[in-house]
């Protein structure tokens, strides 16, 4: 991992861009330090399909709404304790005009769609917003040049 300090920012490579690492740094620095790092692509995420960012989770984390407006209340704590899995059942997806952007070509029409929401989802969304800002882009460029 490459680390550079810059005021209240710590520039790091993608190895430290995960939500759990960002949360640990924030906790250890009492919220005084932000990591500047690319956000790693989620495991198994197909860049041609909807990512977790396309789904909206309620503030109380009891519901999740898909890009087509279907909402599920089927939620389960992930086994490793680092997030929640929301499940959309087949009947919620039947006839959906967004099927191709959401499911694999060979997905069973009788299967469910699961969406994993990390406990660090909101932190990663904030990091994404920062990375897209002019300041974030400049700092990320500096990380790339110094790597």
C-alpha cells in the first residue's frame, strides 16, 4: 500500500480504498482524516449491469428499492457481519423493462436478485462523490503519478 499525507487527507492506492479501511482510519483519527483512493469495484460486479449504487436503501436499512421502483423488505444480515443482503423475489422482476441491465443473460426468470449493501455503503458513496469533484480528481491524479 502506498501512503502519502496531505493535510487532513491521506492519499493511498486502491488497496486501502475499501469501506472497512476508510472506516478504521476515520475512527482512529476521530474523523479528522479522509483517505483519497480509488473505490475498488465490488466482487462479482459486472460493469455493464446495475451496481449497488443504483439501488436505494432506506435510512433504517429495512427496505431497498431497485432502479425500476420495486421495493423489498426481505433483508438478511450477511454471514460475515459486514453488511446486509436484500432479496428481490422473481415476481418483483417479472416483465421488468430493466431486466438486461440488472440480470445476467442466462438468469432464471424464477430466480431472485440479491443486492449486498456493505455497512460502509454510505461512506463509499461519500468517497465516490469526493473522487468525482475537482479536488478529488486532482488528488487521485497525484496518487497515480506518485505510484
